[in-house]
């Protein structure tokens, strides 16, 4: 039997001037990424979500509902992103402001 820890959180994708998207997770402060296309943004969102939460599995935040987010972000695209935390390797990153292991992701280089 596979013992997976799959978590799902809503991501808000906001179109930017460069025809790409900025992705935020309203339930997870500082988890921000993006991409040059919708597909690239969703891939980066999954990676960012996993790398952020793998180090915080003891205190995962409650996920917002789609209804509550639709009212807060009426012009943006909202997509649930799922990740299996058992498949994510912890990263030794540092975030100066909150002491949280996260930094902006750039997987296009």
C-alpha cells in the first residue's frame, strides 16, 4: 500500500502584462510563483506548493473554498493544485522576513 500525503490548495492565477501569469496561494503567505503561459504557471504552482509545505506538514493551513475565493478574486483564474508531499524533497532555503523556507520559483532558465 502506498502511504501518500496528498494535499490540495487553491491557487489564484492573475494575468500580467507580459502575457504570463502570477500565481498566489491565498492560504499560504509568501508562496508565489508564475510563468509565461497558463501551463507553465500551473507546473510552477505545484512545485512551489510542494516545496513550501513539505517543511510545514505539522501545521498545514485550512484551504479556502472556491466560493470564498471567487468573491475575493472575481477577475482571476482559480485552480486547485494538488501535490503528494511524500514525493517532494525538502529544500534548505531561507526567507528573511518570516523564517519560512520559500523563495520565488523560476524554472524557465
